[in-house]
C-alpha cells in the first residue's frame, strides 16, 4: 500500500508511524519528588554545582535582549506549575486533541510493561531546566508524548510544524526511537529552511549509538556527563555527537506542584537548548541553524581527558560563557 500510494503521486512519503519514547525507559531510572516546594532561585541553588560546570551566570541570564521562543516537544507542562505557564506563548496537544497540554498522571501503560504513567513529569522537568538557564526565554509547548512517555513519528512532526509556525528558533526533543525515521529527516530539511534548530537527547542505552532524531545530521545531539565531566554511565555516545551536559541528579519543577529529581540525557538536552536560546536573545539578528551548530561545536570545553575510552564521542561540554561570546560575535 505504501509503495502504491507514493507511486501514484498521492503522497510525498509513506511509512509506518514509528514509536518514539522517552530515553529513560531504557536507562537512568524514574524521576522522583523532593517533597518540597520552591521557585527558580531554589532550583538554581540545588543545581549550583551543575550550573557552575556549564559556566552559567545569573547576571548574564538577567541581561535584556530580544524575544526568543523555544519549543518543547514532550509530555506537556503540569497545570500546578504557574511560573512555567506564565512563560508559555503558545501550546498544543497532539495526544488528546482539543485538550490543554497538561503533564498529569492519566493511568496509561502504553509501553505495556505494567507500569503506568512512567513519564509523568518528564515535560515539566525539561521545561523547568530550560527556565533555569534561560529565565527570559519564551516557551512553545507541544504535548507530543503521553503520560507513559510514548510519542509517534507523526506527533513529533506535528510538534515541529507547530514550533515553526509559532516562530520558535530552537526546539528541544528529549524523546527518541531506535529505528531510523525517514519522514523526520525530510521534515527536518523543512524546519532547517524555516530557521528552527532542533536539539535532541542521544539516549540512555549505554551504547555507541544515537536515537532518532538525535542521529540526524541537522540535529544537535546531546550526551550526558557527570559533575566531573566523565560520561554518565547510562549515556550513549557517538562520533556525530555535538555537545554534552550534566545529566545526573538534576532538580527541576515536578508535575505535582513540588520539585523533582531525575537523571538522563533527556535533561542534559534542555540545558543545551535553553542555553542556546538564551544566548540568541543577546544577539540582535537571527542565526541559521547551521551557523549555530558550528558555533556550538567550537565554543564548548574538551572532555577527552576525562573520557579516554570515548575520545571525540561525546561532543564538547556546554560552556555558556564561551557560547554567548561566540553567538554575539557570530564566530
């Protein structure tokens, strides 16, 4: 049927709607609550070690600039986190059409492993980490995965199209599929032309591989490291990886209105995407996705000395101070 549809000219491409899941299904474990309530400043204090590691500066983040939007393609945002919702400029729900993109428990076991709602809080965690490094960045929220962390190629494509149409300059995709998804490659050609840079988690299989879409050349693939820059045990690695960032024990907003802690490359990715978006605020003109990738590749810190077994397989560790200077100068 697929071959016939394409040959008859009724479709540009036709393929199975592949499953795309949160990487934490295969490694790094489940997130949990800290049983406390706090704001952005509280979280920045709890994550101070990691923020120093990536050379984040509160004064730099407070600097005024132009409006930059970052799209988060994930499980949505909790309705109990009003501080995050105050930053949302647009939102959509590709899972429960017509409903708010709320990151709440829904009793789903889409993965079939007997544990429902494994991903509840995932999107809220991601958004909270973006908020910590880029407190003035505007959010575009696309709920493309359910409470069990399961999305499809089509919901990802819907989210990317929504991001482009809302004028986002950066998109964070902390989801991935083992198999190659040709449709995503085609759509990313379009998003590239429309000026949207996509940042994605490499995966938590502890293997030399990238999940899709992180494996696609136009995507900024993000690996995970620990506090001393050694590779996080669960993080994948591969020569095409562009960047790495802290991925263990990160604290952020939680879906029940409190604070949470979780590990995984899903949470390294928003540190990178949020930093890029915040640095772009302080540049008066937009940069192409290709230009940003080149600047990111050159502006990070070398971690080969701490990772001799993974030499040139983790990308450069995010250094926001260097990246900000490179983006401002455009070189």
